[in-house]
């Protein structure tokens, strides 16, 4: 389907941000003027009244820039082959770099203020910016001189290049041979239809889709290796320049998280990897296979209940599942489902996958809905993100509304758990229960174990870059194959195709992002149990977390909600729940 063939009601309403392109361009001009005005404060921030005036202007500027960046990004992602929208996105990004390069003096000068407390006393309105100012000062030892910071800021567009190249290859340039089923029928293979094909009973179709999909990536494997090599080297440059001990420390410190949380996740999963091996054994037995291939892992083990799910049905289900949050949350959620916050279906050139973009006017959600249970859960996931953004934006000042990435996956995954609970309560038929448990177990495999494997891969390749090793395609393939062998165990065949999977993962360009899916999933499992089986106080504590923005560190915010991610216990408890689900599934299937 081409973009202009989409029904308007199934597309997001970017006019809610700007009514048209002219308004967007006018806002860009306003941003440029504001940026130039704020440059006049260079060297004057040691005065409390000047600092207040600067922060007021900076707050306004960031709001308008967020609008411009968000609007142009949404237009670009809805059809990445649209050159004009790419140009608009480029203009917004270039202006943002230009402005923040000019304003890079501010952090350095704020850090030099010796007694900020006296500033709050003389200008009480500065209290509005306390959290922001404290976060700036937290990173003091990693901030460079004013000249060096200006230089660092000017490199941001260049540092986005590996991801931009990957995005163009993945979303616009890369084409795949059609998949062929057991009857000789052809099926259009895209990044959006790939997993859906792997879920089909027809093994010929699954294998064909799998081989042809990775043949596409294989045709560009050396280019994609160069992209990833560029990504790890830019992070190495940043971590070295900012005096961090490692790329890992540099990346997680941006979210005020200790590297120990990352390492502890991998250690805990390693200690419990036998549970994933147990799941693979059960899958092998249910599917009556001697060995599993990677293209066997997504097939539902309970096929009788594998029915299509319309978008209308999915909306109804997810809305029912979140009613326990109360009236305010539910009303906004319903409005989001029905007021074109969501871009629903795949079209040619549309960015693959799904995401939520937390704009000021309201969040926007990109979907590639495929009428499946899997994409129904994706809807629940992304609307969880969207509501987290909505609540933080409503209850926090603009500079405090952006929650840290570490907590981002908690609200989304928690809502998936609520949907699972809702669906299980709708039908007590053992086969339907087994069908849902199958899906739930797959969430553990793909969100906890698989994302942890991704995190370990990322850790290894960044360590190799730190040691000045070049990440060739052969080296990356070998690392990835070895990890798959360890994680999936002896019941799964690790073939040449899966060794190239790293080449299609966009999150490897987000600098140690993926571990937060695993930690977020573990936190969400704990919190969802409190929401479903706890008290009203547990629900209120969770809602306070959603409203918290970045006003506390991520670990503190989660502790406030009721889970301690400084401990291995949430991950251990999540794996224990996974183990119990495997047992329940086996019991039903006997």
C-alpha cells in the first residue's frame, strides 16, 4: 500500500502540532531568533536574575524545538522515501544542532556557580528549574571547557550518520525476494511482515521468509558492519572525551544509572539460562521436532486459537485492560485511541516497527498493525509509553517532563501484562489459556532473555572497539552466533542466517538502550502484580511514578513505585514467573 492509499482515520494527525508546513517553517524561524537572543547571556549567568531570564527563554525554545523536531520526524517516518519530508527533518535537525552549539556555554557556566542555593533565595521562581539545574551540575566532572563543549555540540549531526545510513538502508533501500509457501504462492516480504510469516504453520513459508530476509541483509552485510563500527567508535570518542572509564559507563550515566545494574542483569540471566533452555525443550517437544530452527521459534504452539485480531477489537481490549488506573487515565487513553494519535498500518517506505513520540500537544504512536495478537500487544505497549509521556507532560514543567530512558519500558510493558491478565480472564478454555501463556512466555523470551543477549552483544562489541579492534562482518557474525548458542542451548540450531541478525536491529545505534527492555520488563512484572493484586495505594504509587518525569533518578522513581532495580531480585522473580508459566503450559498440553 502506498502512503496516499491509507484511510485518513488510520493516520496520525500531524496538524495537531502544526496546521501546515508554513506554520512549521515559521516556528523554525522563531526558534532561530530565540536562540540568537539567548546567546546574549554568554558570560552573564553568574547573576541570579540573568540565570532566571535565560532559563525562561531556554524553556520556551526547547518546547518549540521539540514541536519542530517531532513534527518533521513524524512526517519523515510515515514515508522515508519522501524526499521533501526528509528535507524538512534535515532542516529541523540542523537548526537544533546550530542552536545547541551556540548555547553550549550554558552548562559550563551554570556549573561554575558556587552557591546556587543563594540564587533560589534571591529569585524564588528559580525553584521551577531546580531539578534541571541539579542534573546539569551532576555531570560536572564530565563537562569540558566552553570551547570544547561547543566543538562537541557541533559533532552531533556527524555522530548521527551511522544510524541515518542504517535507517535509509533498512527502511527505504533494502528489498527482499518474495517468500514462497508450500503451495508455490508468493508472499511480499518486508520488515513489517517478516515476523508475521515466521508465526505461520507452513514450514516452507517460514523457511523461505527466513532465508530470503537474511539474504537481503547479507547483500549489504559489509556496509552494515561499517555502520555499526562507526556507531561504536563515536561512542568511544564521546566516552574518552568526557573522561568516562568505558562507553558503557558513559551511556548509562546519561540516565543516572550505575553500570552495575547493566552487568547485574547479564549475570542474573546467565545464572538462570537453564530456564530458557527448558522452554526451548518444551517448544521442541510440542512441535515434535528433533531440533528447532530459528524460524521455528515464533510459531504459536497452540494453533487452534490463532485467530486474526482487528484493530477495532484490539482497541476495545486494551481500553478494558487499563480501567484499574481510574477515570483520568482511562478517558485520556480512550481519546488517544480514537483521535488520530496513532498511525495504524504499514505502507511503502514507512518506518518499520513501532514507537511512541511524546509531543507536547499529545503523544503520537507509530504502528505497523498486522491484525495479530502480537501487534495487539504492541498497541498496548506503545499506548503505555504514550500515557507515560502524557502524564509526565501534564504534571511536570517542560524541562522536567522527559523521563529517563531507563524507566521508559516499564509503563509500556506493565500495560502488556495488564492486557494479558484481561484476556486470560475472558476465556477459561484450557486451549485458549495455553495460547495466551504461549504468547506470555514469548514475551519473556524476546523481551527479557533476547534483549539481554542484545545487551551482552553490545557490551562485547564496544569493548572490542575500546581495544582498537575493527568490527568486520565476520567478527560480528561470530560474536552473535556464539551468543545465540549460549542463550538458546543445544535444542536450537544456530545457522548462518541468524548470525546476521545484528545487522537488522536499529537499537544497536542507540548506545546501550536494549538492556532497559529487560530491566523494564522485570520491573513491570513486579509492578503489574501489585496493580492487579495489591491495594489502591499501590495504584496511586504507580500513577505518581508516571507523573514523575525526571524529577528523581530512575532507580528512585521505581523504588517509589514499589520495585528496587538496584537489586537482582526483580530479574530473579521475573525468571521464576517464567519458569512457573512453562510448568503451567506443560500441564495444560499433556
